[in-house]
C-alpha cells in the first residue's frame, strides 16, 4: 500500500484519494516557457514523387502548408483535447516541415508561453496533428505511410529544462 501511495504522489493528475485532478498551478511563478516536439512520417516513393518546391502537391492542395495550419490550430486547442490539461493562450506556435536524408518527413513544432505551466503537450499535439494531416492528405496516393514517432525534443522554463541528445 505504501508503494501505491508513493506512486500516486508522483503522478500529478491524481489527488490524495486516487481521483483525477487538475494540477493547481495557482502558487507557481510565471515564467517564459518553451517546448519543441518532433513527429516523423515515412512516405513511400509514389507519394514522395509529388514533392515539388519543398511541398507535396495533391488534389486537396499543398500538404505541408495545410499541415502547418492544422498543427497550429490543434496546439491552440490542446486543453480541449487532453483531459486535465490546462487551457492556454499561447504566445507563439511555429511548425517547420522538412524532408531528411532518409526521405522521411520531419515535423518540428515549437510552442511558447509566459505562464505558470509549460507547453509540452501543446508542442506534442501540434506535431502530431500535422503528421495526421499529412497522412490524411496523402492517403489517396498510398496507405503505406507510417507515423513513426512523436517525441519531446526540448523544454525550457518551469522546474527543470530538458533537451534530447
């Protein structure tokens, strides 16, 4: 039982009775916070053949431009999508999409805010939604696409900073 109580104390969204709980950030200091996340999408060659001037062009329109808009819109709605996640008014959200040397699509999303809580979830949601939008817009060409990974790359502000090697 003591181990269970210790684990519950470490999980920030569970109260002392084991019930779901929004973290109270009322006493935390306001600081500048930033988070960057990355999603990688693997596309087959029949989709990559449509890469022109740094974007995939489909009947639905420019894929990367649409994915950037979708990712930013999703990051702004993170508090509506993830239970117990604080609704935040972001200072900024930017998404960069590129093709790496393995011909994979790399989506980098950076969210920033001056607040009492961080923006890791906003960056992760933004990168994820951009990846899902690329999948949706390209699925008519092939279903042989894989959203390989989404991960936090870095965060600053709050109790501790983080940077993935």
